[in-house]
C-alpha cells in the first residue's frame, strides 16, 4: 500500500462508518490483530463483502434498471419485512425466476448465464440487493 492510499484511508473509513450503524472500526481492528497474513486478508475481504453498499435498495415495490452480467453472478438480497417477492426478468421482461424470502432475513440466488436482466421487487418493508461474484 503506498503513502497516498494510506493518507486516504481515514477519510474512507469515516465515510463508511457514517453510512452504517455497525462498529466497523472495531471490526477492522479485530482483523488487524490477526498475525497470520492469509487469515488477516480473509478477514478484511469478509468485511468488504459484508459492508459493501447494495446495488439496489428500496421500500415496498420497485423495478430496477437493467443490469448486464458477463458471467455467473450471485444476487444477494435482504428484507426487513415479512413479505419479499422478487422476479428476475430477462431483457424482454420475461420472468426467469420467482424468488421469495418469507419472514425477512437474507438469502441469495445464482444467475448462471451472462445476459441483461432486471428485477421486479415487492416487499412489505425495506430491502437491499447486491450483485456479487459467485
């Protein structure tokens, strides 16, 4: 890591903490205390995965803009409500998969093929969706 990157790190951490109620500085320090370099890197990778901003977020119903995948991807989704129904649609608007998450929580669905997709989401509360590597 170069000096310029190190100089930017505090500002990035402050912005991240402001956007989250999670104790990210404490989590970072826990990773930092690991002496084994592979475990340390894996710990930081998990934090980056868990605290990355969602690609889509909303409350109740919405249809996302189209997004393109160039290979397999994983839709990771969270819902704060009792009802969450999501339709994975192809470029023509056809439903490829009906995805439900009863009772809230988090789950994921793997998109196997490259293509252009959109999501139609219906929820009883707030929800968040990420598009991650498989």
